[in-house]
């Protein structure tokens, strides 16, 4: 379901996140704490229930090994400081839309329908404060685009 953070340790300032240091993930992680997240776009306000991936291990595992992701759910990766976010889809079994959120809480970039199990790097191409994973195809279906505003309690705390 989810992509994995390529450089989570570097993004969090804790050093490289290497599989041999934390053990290679072999199964989906338990459901993480959730909050509501809203994307305000020209097509309306779209509310999602998102899991919060805040620790290095939660970010490493992400949506790996999950077999479904409801259209109104997702996972929010919160970075300690604004920085480049590089994701990939290793061990992720469903397509995802990966949404990169800038420091102004606006969508900076969207990678639509990331291919399951791919090792291709998906980059924010610049510093972001968070990365949001949604079910593949949701952003196009709902008319969510670059520049739309993202509202969530966790993002407001970072302001």
C-alpha cells in the first residue's frame, strides 16, 4: 500500500536508514495513529483519514505488504525538517499516488499511480515538509493538483 522512504534516516537527521540496521520488513505494520487531512482544491474539499508515519521504522515500512488502501485513507510521512523526499515502491502491493507537501502546506508535486514493487525512485525534486500516500488514481479522480492546500493538525504543529 505504501511506498518507503529512501533516505528516511537522512531526512530525519538520524543517519542512513539501512535495512540491516533495523531488519528488513517482512510484513505489514499495524495500523498507525490517525488524523483527518483535508485537501482544498478547485474541485472541492477532500477529507482523508491518514495514518501518521513519524518514526524511522514506521517510515521505512510505510504501506509495504498491505493488500488494499481505501480511497479515503492514506499515510502521511512527516519529516523533521524540510528536505528532499525520495520514495520507492519495494514490497508495496498496490498502486499509490504520492503527494509531496511544501512548507507552505501546498502540494508541490504529485507522482500518480506509482507502480507496485518498483524500485524506481520517486522524488519531490526539492525540499518538502511531508509526503502523503493515497490510493493510486485518487488525485486524478478528485481533481487534486499541484498548488492545492493541505490541512492537517500535524502540519499545523510544524508551522
